[in-house]
C-alpha cells in the first residue's frame, strides 16, 4: 500500500441526521480531495463515548452506575451538558473479572460500520463518492472509556482487558464484513490527552504516559495490513474546543511518535490539532521532533472562523518545522450547530486549493 497522496482529511463527526446526508454533503464538497470519508458518527455517536455508557456499561451486571447525566425538565437524559454532568461507573464489590458478551457486536461500532458501508458502497457505485475513497470508521482508544468514566484506579486492571478484548473482537468482525481496501480505522485519543495534561485528578500520576500509550500495542497489531490505520489526537469539544489550553505541540508529537512505534503494524496517518490563535514559532517548533517515518501527518490548521488568511498564517509557521503534511480541522463538527457545516466545508475546499498551489 502506498503512502497517502491526498492532502485533506475530515476528522470525524458531522452535524447531520443520517449517514446518507453526510456522505452526499461531504462528497459533493470535498470528495475528490480526501482519501477517506467518515459516516459522520450520526445519532447516538455524536456524543462520542457517552453512547457506550448507556448502551454497554450502564446495566452491566459486573458494574455499578455511580452517576448519570441529570434529567432535563424532569425527563431522563443520557447526554452530559458538561464535565460536571458525566457518567461514572465502578466495578461491583467482589468482582475480579469483567467480560463483555456478543463478541464483535457488543460495542455497536461494527453494526454502525456495516450499515454505513452499505450506503457508502451504493453511493460509490452511483458515482457520488469517488472510487479511490475509503470508509473511515472512528473508534476511541481505551483510555477514553476506562480512565474517563471510572474514577477508582483499582478498577482499571479489571475493566481495561475486557474492554480491549471487546475492541479487538469488534475490529475483527468489522474486517470480516467490510472489504479491507475500502476501510480506514481512526483511533481517537482525547481523554488520553486530557489525562496527560493533568485535567483528571483521579488517575494515577506515576507511569501515566506508558499506561495510556500501551493500549496501541494491544488493540492495533491485529488489524489486517490492507486496512488503513490512523490516530487522531484531540483536546476535546464538550463545551467548546479545546477543553483546556494547548501550550504547544510537544505532547501530541510524543504521542504520535509512540503510537506509530508501538502499533505493531504500519500506521498510515496521524492527526494533530492547532488552535486558531497560535501562529508563533514556539507552538509549532516541537514538530521538528516528529519521528513517524512514512506515516502521513495531518495538521488541524483549518478553522472556518477566521477564513483562508488565518489558515495561511498557521500553515506558513507549521512549514518551518514540518514538511509534506496534509491538513484538516482540529476535530469533528458533531456537536456544533448544523449551520456551521457549510462554511466549514468551504474552508476545507479553500485549504485544499492552497495546498495544491504551494
């Protein structure tokens, strides 16, 4: 498999209601510029890992729900309104092992991917989606479930192996049902970054980087070689991006280097975000320490809020420290107003044109 030759990517979630709407809208706007298209993570997945809380963790016989999002106007609610309104779980007293049944289907990612692929394939046959574009399936890494929703570190060695086995089963079933050369899997790491930045006060401080990065070597090596694999590093969008300020790109660079080195197979792309208001050398300078070989770097330089001139300013500084990279937004748009999608896609088109001319 050759190196990715496209210079634009969509990160993930899109604020539309159906998979078909996402594919048609995004393909019409930038279909010829991207190497893969996400299905928008529509429906429950727009709230990212929270759908795992009420579908998978809540009601599991080995787990106890400590808290859930508060009702809205007296009506039950599973969607958090911020970090003070999050699900929390713990392992029940006396439980030594946790298991998730229905291997390959329990987490819901396979079902969504298979259904989306049918729509993807149909639209590709109709010429709506270009022939060389893959289906992009976005799946959060382990820390964005276990460290995020479990506040007792003693639960981690009990829950984490079970959840990672469920992830491996999910990926295996997905690769059984979807042709490998039509599939790109993007591992999302958000809670991992928040934890490493000290945002979580309940996780162990010692060996934190190792604890979080080691998931790469447990969930990635078994993915078939002809399936694309990438990593998206994120500072979170709940309540607005970023959840915490980004000092510079050092942490993302170290995560990219480690994830590529420890994935046990080829990594095709990594995505690293950048704020709209950082055009200083100090912020981008860590890119000179990037060691990811032939893996394609995509920098999240696209912000539809400040136009193409803002993009060009960020691009000019980034190019001092990295070369041969593609561009993207900082994150998905799933929790943004739908009205922002059109200007966001326009910003992507304009950025792609700038990249072609450079």
